[in-house]
C-alpha cells in the first residue's frame, strides 16, 4: 500500500514567508519609534535637572554660570558665550548636578546648548544682561519641542527655554 504524503505547496510557503516579513517590518518600525520616544524622554528629564541646577547656581552665585571654552556669539566679544552644557564652568559639581549631562545621541544637531546673556523671548540672537539671563537649547527627535526651528547658534534646535525677563 502506497501512502500519499503531501507537504506544503510553494504557494503556502510563500504566504507564510510574506506574513513573517510583514510582522518583522512592523516590529522594526515600532522598535525604532520606542527608541525615539525614550531618547526624547531622557532629554526632557535632563532639561528639568539642568534648569534646576542653573537656578540653584544663580541663587548661590548671584548669576548664571559662564561657559568654559565656549565660542563667542558672532560679533560679540563680551562674556556671551555659547557652549555645550558639559562645558559650563562651576556647574558640574556634586552640589548642583552630580553627573555630566549629554544628549543621548550627542552629535551634529543633537547636543544640549547653553548661552548666558541671552533672553528666551524670540528667535533673535541678540545678547542682554550677561549674568541674569540664559537660553538653553536642545533638539527632540519627535519634533515635540516648543520652537519649530531655532537656528541662532548655527545648529537646528527645536526646543528652547531659559529666562524670560
């Protein structure tokens, strides 16, 4: 007696392969979105901690910290320097932050930028009182910041905060 053994047809195998490929593509897209949201959440948390540290520093030192090794604003050789947040002189101590804050990507436009002597009032690059105002900028990947594009410092930021007076 002959037994008729049947396997899967080529069409059935192709359908299974296509279904697996679709599920894999959906998983990759969802994973990338989760990573983006996680990095943006980390940025938001870092920004809160840095702003609190800046205010504590101002209370103790009668002004905001200056940049250590930052670049001067174009045409301005006063103390209005622009720097990455990890270059702020006197802020990176256990008294204020306790750790070094850097953007999760930390390259290109994805850096935390800080400048003392600027006010958070518009997208202008003009300087104001040196010690009583600051601007802090970052770039969120999901573009959920409060500014469409802030290009005052020659890098595209979509989050800007600071003093408003």
